[in-house]
C-alpha cells in the first residue's frame, strides 16, 4: 500500500468514527427528549399525588364538595377516598371482558382458519376500522343501543358494552397473529389421531397459544381501563358502590373528571391519576412477562 493510500485510509477511518460518534450522540439526545415527557409526568403524579394516598383512600367513598372545602380551609388532607371508583372500574372491566374475550378469541380463530375467504377479509377490514374509531363515538353507540332501549337509563351494562367494543379489535388481531405462530404440525398431528376439529381448537391450539392470547387480553384491558368519554355517556357515575348492571356506577376515570370540575378536589385528581397509572403499569408489566416467558419457550 502506498503512502497516499495509507493516508486516505486513515482519513476515511477517522471520518467514519466521527460520523458514528455524531450519530450515537444524536440517538442518545433524541431518546432523552422522547422519554423526558414520560419522566416529567410520572414525577409530577408522584410528587402531587403521593400525599393523599393512605388506607382511607382505598376504603372510603369519594367526598363531596363541602367536605373537601372544609379540609382545604383547615389545611387538612381531603377526607374520603375512591373506593366507589375502584370497585366500579373493576366491575365494568370484568363485564366488558366477559363480553369481549370469548367473541374476540372465536373471531380471531375464524380469521386464522379462513385466511383467504372474502368474508374473513371483510371482518378483518371492519376490525381495523373499528380500532381507529374514537372512543366517544362508541359511547354514543352504547347510549343509543342500551341506555335508550334496554336499561332505559345510565347503567354499568351500557358502559361495559361500549368498552367491550373497544376491546374487540385488539383481541381479534392478537388472537389471529398468535395462532399464526403455532406450528401447523401440531394441528396436523391432532387431525391425524382422529381428534374432532373443535377439540383440536380447544385442546391443542388455544393451550399452545395461551400466553399470546393472555397478552392480547391484558393489552386490551390496559387500553380501556382509563377511558372516560364512553363512560360519561353510558354509566354517568355514582356516589356509592354499585354492583347492579342496570344502574349507574362510578369508575376511577369518572371520578378524576368530577374532581377536575371541583377546584376543592385538585389533590384527589393527582392521587387518583397516580393510582390509575400504577394499575395500568402493573397490567403492562404482566403482559411483558408473559411475552418474555413465551419467547423463552
């Protein structure tokens, strides 16, 4: 190699190192910029909301305006809690899951088993469209279908139906994609042994893809658990604990909205939001662990 070639080689190597360093710094900087809003939000919630978290917060009903105003005047913590919102959220989410999970899994299996049929493609397109529909529109549908014609008033059933519609696209598509990852040889082995088709689905396909199905379900639940707009039009809210499906019930997002409209309850906005964020975070961590376990196996 000539002296000139060596010089060019050294220069090119130095330039590549400089470009790599610039690119690395840019990636780090953009990553910090991306996660900084999340860090600021979480920090704000913890700083403002942790002071209101205590045993009463999880066991007592939400306070009224007079109680909150009296506590603020006396420099005390706002009494009461959000137990009606916590129980209402769990009640509505469980009802929505009971409605959405079986339908979503069955539909996802149908799409997997009939990949190229026009009806399956039609359902797949409708599912994709439904995933992009604003939640307030689903709340209006729940109001028109159930509030006006079935329960004749705001109810937990109406809110659960609206949230179930929101859950369906995630469960359907995750079920279909999970089934695609199950080896065809497993299904063929069951058929070769003379196992009926429905038992192959129930005893072979679903157990083999259980972790993937659970991941889709948990992600769907994580999406609906913080929704407010559909519940404003369907469940309305309740100052007491309610487990009747045809009566109004509360939920943590509804309580946050009510606290927001009352200047005396600002502290409860932060604590309720912190609780909701923590609950969703736990669900997402569970789904991540299931995904990691599935990939190892």
